[in-house]
C-alpha cells in the first residue's frame, strides 16, 4: 500500500501543491488531474522517489520509500513522458534492456508477445529511431505487459500519441492489473474507461484553489 | 547485481558499436595530435624522445575528455537514465557498468595504439612498455574521474567547458605521474614509484568515483 502524508512540492519560487495526502490500496486506481503546469509530473516523480518533496513523506507498506529505495523500486514500474528508448537499439533490444534493469525475467518469446500485444511485433527488429511517435510509445508501454509482478505502476500520460486501438489495449491491461490486486497511478487529459474496484482522483487545480482560498 | 552490470555494459558496448563514428573520432583525434608533433618539432631524435611521454599522455587525456560528454547526457535526454535510477539495483553498480564501457570504448583503444605512435618518437622498447602500462592504469582513472564530472554537470548549459574545468585539476596528478613514469625509465631511475602511485590513485577512484557519480546523478535528476 502506498500512503502519502502532507506532501508539498515547491519548484523554484512556486509552490505547486501542499498538504496532499492519500492512500492507495490493492486494486485501486489513482488518477491525477490538473491543468498544464499544475504539478502532475512533479507529483508522479515524487511518488517514484526521483524528486524529494519539500515537505511530507511517502510510505510504501508502512515504511518510508527513501529508506528502502531499491526494495521500493523493485515494486514499481514507471513510464514517464520520455519513452526511455535508445534510438540505435531495436525495439526488442530496448525491451530486453528495460526488462533486465527492471529485474524481470522474460525470454524472447514473451517479449515478442508483449510487443505483439501493442501491435508492434513487426517492428521488433527495427531500430526505434525509424519508428513513429505512436509506435515508440507502444514499444515503451510493452514493458507493462511484462511487469505484472510489480504491484505499483506509475504512468505519466500513458495515452499520449496512441491511436484508438492501442488505448483500448492499454485500458484492458490496466484493468487486468487492477483486478489482480495491482495499483495504478496515472495522469491523463483523455477520458479513459478503466474498470477498477475504486478510482481515486486528485485534482491539483481544485487542490490549489482550496489552498489559495484557505 | 552482476547481471544488471552486465546488461548496462552490454547495452553501452552495443550502442558504441552502432555509433562507431563517435568512437573512431576520439581515436583519430589522438592519432592526429600525436602524429603532428614529430612533424612540427623536427626530426631531432633526442628532443622527440624527451617530449614523447608528455605528448602522448596529454593527447590521451584530451581524447578521453572529449568523450565524456557522451557518458550520461544521451541517457539523460531519452529518459533511460531515469529508468536506471528506478532499476531496483544499486545505482553505483550501474554507473560502474557505464564507466567500464566508457573505458573499453574510449580508453583501451588509446592504450593499444600508444606503442605504435611511440615509435614515431623513437622511444626505446622499455620506455614503450612502461608507456603502455602507465596508460593501462591511467586511462581507467581518467574515465572514473570524468564520470563524476560528467554526472555533476548533467543538464547544465555549456557543460562541456564546465566538465573541463572540473576535471582538469584532478587529471593533472594522473598526467604528472603517468608521463613521469616514462620519463623516469628513460632517465634510468625506474618507473616503479610512479606506477605504484598511479595504481594507488586507481584503487581510490574505484572505490569513491562510482559512489560520487551515483550521488551526483540523483541530484541532477531532481
């Protein structure tokens, strides 16, 4: 379970949000909403431990995430704005490296199946620099199909650059992960239909408005 | 842990192989700089012998520094560095993998090329051997120190100049003892003391540099 207590984030002179608390349990989806520049990405990076909150703390299964960083990272899959693909490697090689670093054990067959799930199996042997933006996103997301063992998925704008078919595929994947007791945190501007036991929602605009009013 | 290190190493070597041009650049730079000196200075053999260690070492140092920009910056740009920070493996280990790959790609070719280039300076056999050994100990040291500077300047504008400023004071002792070892052999005093000191620096850097680079990378990503 992921628990946030009184998180505050300040970038430069600007305070993006403060006093943000939530609890995310098994099978729950957390959707972070807010206008551009409201701090969605910062919040997600704080959740990953890439960014230090200016106040407050995050706890994973009752322990601060910074205390056991590597243990926490093994439970986590993060897909950010950047696809984390090497242009000169093929889609399959990129997936192999990502899987190895993420501690997943998967053979080439399972990787091809993961790429196939996102409809990019035919690009497996092509360097990713010649793929389109949407195809590159699909290759990046194929990691998720191998990551069922990691309970917490943190996804920054996972639906960007995807076509309708891929959006549906990703929704299925997220729903299956949640159904098996996983947790998902995502930001998106699109309306998405993910079947989840509980959907939590943090609206950073509303949060900031409440802060200003207070 | 070793598996993760292996994967990082494999990935970086594969990338270097796919972008051979970048690798060859540094080596060609090294060869050109070293080869121009005998042409510019003239064919006086004793003068060439005297300046050979310094020239070869300075050229190796600059060639190594040129390639530092490629150590972390591309990974930072495409987001793979983020994934390394979240890999669930100690970052120090992954950094070590990258440094080893950097040395294999930009340090080792210089070591292998050095004896051939040393011949242009009429270096005797024992001096050539010492030159190779000193570069073999010294170039990993250059990669390790360079990794700290590259990590510290990650994402900073004009980082090339900044890297040079940060790294040069730390490179100077390596240069002095590296070039000094060859000079000492030529002078007949023996290179052991110089090489042992270089080895000591290397041991120290092996322990401290990956750790410092990893800490600097975490700060750079905030």
